[in-house]
């Protein structure tokens, strides 16, 4: 849900599917080289990278609040 954006239902669905697919692909391809455990770590690494680039998620909107 964080990956897709907190205020976007479609973004939450796409983000959940992306994390699931990414987890299985990374586990299948990279576990051979790193000896296991990549399946659990890879989604968090990608999540941190995406949130560093787009802090509101992929489909989130930037809310500016004036005080």
C-alpha cells in the first residue's frame, strides 16, 4: 500500500501485485547467487529506493498544507 500511495486504491492494488511478483522473481533468480534470503529482503530494498525517489508512492498525490 505504501508503494502505490496511501490515497490511491488502484495504486495500492498495483503496488501489492508488484511487491508479490518482485518477491517471487528475486527469490527465484538471486537465491542461487546469494545463498538464500533474497526473497525476504528484495521488496524492502525496492520499497526504500522508490520512496527515496517519490516520497508519496507511485500514484500518491502531494498534499500541501498551509498553516
